C-alpha cells in the first residue's frame, strides 16, 4: 500500500468532520465550558459569572415571579445552578441540529453556524451565566421543532412558546412576529392551529406587559459601551470578533441577491436599533452575525479561486482570527467579576454591617452586593439605566466633597465597597478615591485588592 493510499486527503478529513460534526462540536462546547469552570474553581472564584446571574439569584424572584429562570430555581438546588448554563448551551446545540435536519439546512452551513456559535464570545459567556436570552433561544428551538411535526403533537409547541414569551416584551414580540410570519408567508394554512398558537402567544405577551409589568428589555446589568459590547476584541464582556463581522458583511452581500432580502434587512434594522437602545440585546444581533458569517465563509469556501493556495490561506486566516478571538476572550474571563476577592469582601460586609445598610460601589457590582453581602446596593441598572448611569457618573467623578456628600446623604449610603476593578480604573489622586481621605469616611476592611469603608452621618 503506497503513501497516497495510506493518507487521507484534506477533503476526506473535512467530509469526516461534517459527517460527525454533532459529536465533535458538542464535545468542543463542553470542553470550553468545563475549562472555564475548572479555572474558576482553581482560582476560588464563584462558578457563575456576570451580573445577570446574581440578579436572578437575589432580586428576580421578587421582581419577575413568572420568568422561566426563576421558576427553574424552585426545582434545582443552589449548589447545582452552575450546571444550568452549560446544559442550556448543550441543549440549544442539540435542538439546532434537529431543526436543521427538518428544514434541510446543508451540512456545511449547519457546521459553520454551530462552529461560529461556539466560538463567539456572546455565547461563550452565556454558557457560564444564567442568561434569560439563552433560555429563550432553547425554548424557541424546542417550540420550532414541535411546530414542524405533522401530527397533533405540534400543539405541544404552545408550551415552550408561552414560556419563551415570559422573558421580556421585546423577545415576546420577536417570537410573535416569527410565528405569524411563518404561517402567513412560508406555510399558509386554513387549520385552526395557527390562530390558536398566535392568539396564545399574543395573549401571554399582553398579560406579561400590562398586568405582570414584565420589562420591555431585560437588563442591562453593566455600564454600556456600544463599541466594546459588540466587538469583543475591544475588551467587552461579550459581542463578536472582528473576523466574524467581516464574514457577516460578505454574507450580507450574498443575501442581497436573494428574494428574502427584505426580511433580512428588517430583522437587521430591528436588532441594531434594539442594541443601540440596550446593549444586552447583543445576543440577538450576535446570532444574526453568526448566521451571516457562516454564509460568508461557505461562499468563500465554494468559490473556484485561480490560485488555490491563496484561497486556503485566506480561509485559514479567517478561522484562526475567529479562534484567536475566542481564546483571548477565554483568557479575559478569568479576570471578570465576581472574583474571590469580591466574594470575601462582600461576605465580610454581610457578617459585620447592619442589615439596613446601603452599599455604594461601581454599578456593575450591585448584583454581587445583593447576593453575597445581602445588602441593598445604591444602583440597579436594569430598572432605570439612564438615571442610574447619570448618578454613578456624578458620584465617582466628583472633585469636591460639597458635590459628593449631598449625593451620598440623599441615597442613604452607609457602606462603600471599593473593588479591585475600581482601584484599577479610578484615579487615586483625584475624584472619588481621593475624597475617601475625608474624616467622614472610616476604613473598616482592606486587602491589597479591595477596601470597605463606612460613611458616617454629618455631625450636627
């Protein structure tokens, strides 16, 4: 047997990968999620990440009684909640493959959508945090798979769709528009089923928005930065890589020549508008970018280039760029809050301060304060973002105590938590950190990384 017979050529390797992609990509997803969980455990960090997780663990059970995540918490012990995000991600991947087979998406397109999804920072982060939108996607995919059944079992699709419509008003409107578009544009039917399912979702949307006061958008849970929140390479918490955006532009040009362009453009405009208003909706925009990027990459792969070496080099560069963005993001995740320092300092506050104490810290720390310290934070970004952001700017950029003290008194601040991230970002010789030298502030707890101060009432 000669060398040529013994060796598989690259195309055979690729075909093998396509044929067994479900196994390989699900393993990749689990490896990436498990690696971060192990690193967090070794660094003695909390296993759940992000403000949204701790919002659901602390405030959401009182504010969002019928949110699917808060309902799940009643079934799962707190000690096992860290397993929920990776399981949601894995379930999403499995349901996507089932749906792709039903609607006959090509093997190549399915592979690249799944691969780019796994390597996109937005979805890497949702595999580590309790994310409403990640659960929403799982429920919608589950409902879509049931909807495509020909038997009466399709009526069961109402259940996941109704649960998905309880997340927030925006996502419920997207779901309603998607179901209506499917029945009136792609599959016209005279059965009663379309009317029943559309009416059910519409009724749930109205009940949630009008009676239960479900927010229009969930979040945001951190200070918004519209550049870095979209392009992860700029150092944001989520978003997509630069090379994915580049491929998405190529994919958009391809779709420009197809008849479903109006639907694509309207979806893109809605997602961009939602992102500008609330960057937490980057989840939906990232999902669309992943789909367009996969179409763009598949187009480049199938083109007959005059110089095959150049084609291979370009495709390899794009794959390496996307992979590098994912690896760099993984490395940054180890530094994201909450850290072991946060957990220890906030635990000290919980044990050594009055229960009625109001704690001031950076707005992003508010949800960690609610959960670990079990104290009321000054800020709640998800309730009135603009007002909360303005207040934080006025407090942390104050140069004089005459400006700072009235704000602290007005918000009944009694405890101040200066995190490691605040010490790194805020100037030490001016503004807020410098003003802590005033006699009304007393240092209660400190390490090299974090400090806890008290703010005493003004002497009469």
